[in-house]
């Protein structure tokens, strides 16, 4: 937004009939420019820009809804980690081992249980180093469909389970958008619905079986609040029967 625009020229008449008023100002509904001057008989414009007072308007114009972040390649040590971190205001909505090789040379991927902004890819024994790739999505609080005047709800929820048969499921009103699996023991994720990038595809249960207490597996999930408020209401809001 440009609340003030000023123009001048050392040569009288060069601003005439060009939208410049008698005080050297062009109104904000016009382009900040002057034509029909020359290199020798030049004109000059200056503008002052102000950030919009409406924060939502600014976000819509400037802040991307989502974007990719890629971490540095880890070392080749067993269990070495690569981390792709999202900035403040964003959460990981997708996470993978970009370099693949889960089941043979990578221990898988997970979203940091203590920080939903971080995607982690794990190198395995004999691996060439892992690279984490994340999709970061804007994560503002959203209005509670059951109570618009109540406290706002998180757009994303992160879940985590580790053990012999880790499993997580999203709460009512939320849908799973990501499930990752990880195990420090190569082969423990094989033939269990985990792809070579450490992801259990959407639509499948976020779980891994046939691990053990000593040789554990881990799953993490990202849940997003339903984008259809009526679906959320049907699943969560109390009825008045």
C-alpha cells in the first residue's frame, strides 16, 4: 500500500496534465509514475509504502500456504540424522527421506515428537547419508466449529508411538495427512506398508507390527482438522437429543 506519492521536476511544466496536483502529490488511486520527460529534462517520483493494517490481507498477499524445505545430507554414520525445519507459523505436513533406501540403507523418517516444525530422515548402516525433505504448511489456529465464540483449535496435531507394535490414529474431527515410520534396525520396516522414503501412504493405518521391545519401531502422524466444518460437527459436536 502506498499512502503517499510525491513528484517533482526542476523544469516547470513537465508535471502539468500528468495527474500531479498543485501540491506535488499524485493520489493513491493512480500509478506512481510520470511520462513524457527526458534524460536531460528529467522528472522524479518518490513513494512511501505502508504494510496493510489487516494482518490477514498481508498473509494472503505475501505468505505462501505451503513450500518445501530440504535438509543437509547427514553423515554416513549409522543413525545419523538430516533435519528439514519449517519456520515459525508453519508445520510439517509431509516428511520423507528424499534419498530413499529405507529397508536397505536408511532407518526411515519421522516428525520430531517435541517439535512439529521438524522433519527428520535417518541414515542406516552402510548408507550414503540421508536427506530430509519436508513440505511446510501455514498453521494458524482455526475457529471451533462447535463453538465459534470458544477458544480456537490447532490446525495440525502431531502423534507419536514407539514400541513393539506402534500405532496412532487421529482424533475425531481430524484427518491423517502424513504417517512416517522409523526403526534403527534395518529390515524391521520391510513388507509392512512403509515405502522406500519412510512414508506409510495416506489411507492406510499409521502402524507397524512385528517389532519388539528391544528392537523397536516408531511411527509419527500429522493430523489436520477437517476442512469441511460440517464433517467436524458431525464427528465432534454434541447433539441436543
